[in-house]
């Protein structure tokens, strides 16, 4: 069964290339350039070390956040450390910009759940706010809508996470000098 899926996927890629060739385009022309765009460069400007003040339904704690621009400048890799309910907590985010979707895209994994959270969203330059939406798991264990907003100001960040409309957590990030 897995082999059939792989063959189908390979055939789909070949068909896409043939269709593009027939239309006078190469498959590479259907994809963005291999150079980071302005959105990727903005994300790269966020790289650095931050202190974090966490508050929410799982308590309050201090933490750290390290953002690195990696993989050719296309992706930010974030390593977050704090405590949740008095226990060590760590999370990793991969955040980039998808020029085909014209949206920011992210995946989040952490030490409290085996579930992958996938988010996508937009940046409002007027309010300097990145809003990301995706599916998550609510406190009842059921699927829920997650909305994360991050406001950027003077090199610092104010993050808020809500699940099904209820605010779950805020994090104030201060860039370390």
C-alpha cells in the first residue's frame, strides 16, 4: 500500500512537470526562487535570544526563547524553555513564509503532547502583528481552533494564545542585549 502511494506521488510530480513543459514552462518556473524574499528577511531579523514571562491557565513562570534563522534564511527555528504547572516545558517552532500561499506557516511541537500543531497566517504591518491560526487540542482533549497573535515592538514581542476563543496564555518576550 505504501509503495502504491509513493508511485502515485512520483507520477503526480512527473505529470505536473509534463503539463508545465506542454504549457511552455519548466516545473521550476512554477516554484518561487531559491532566494529569501522580504518576508523571510523580516523573519530573520527576529533571530536572537529572549527572556520570557509566561502567564496563563497553567500558571506563571520565567523562560527563555532562542530564535535562529536557518535553512538558507527561509526558516526560523525557535527553541522555547519554561515551566508549566511547575514542570519543565520545552517547545520547538519552525516558522517561515510560503510565497505560493502568500501566508506565514508554522509547525509547533512541545514536551507536553505528542501532537503536531500546524498554523498559517498573516502579518499586519500597520499594527505590527502576526496572527496565526490552526487546529490544536483543547483542555478537554478534543480538536479546537488555536489563534496565536504576536505583536512586535522595539525588538520585543508580546504573544497571546487562545483556544476556541478562550485566552490560554500570554508570553512577554524581551530581547537580550
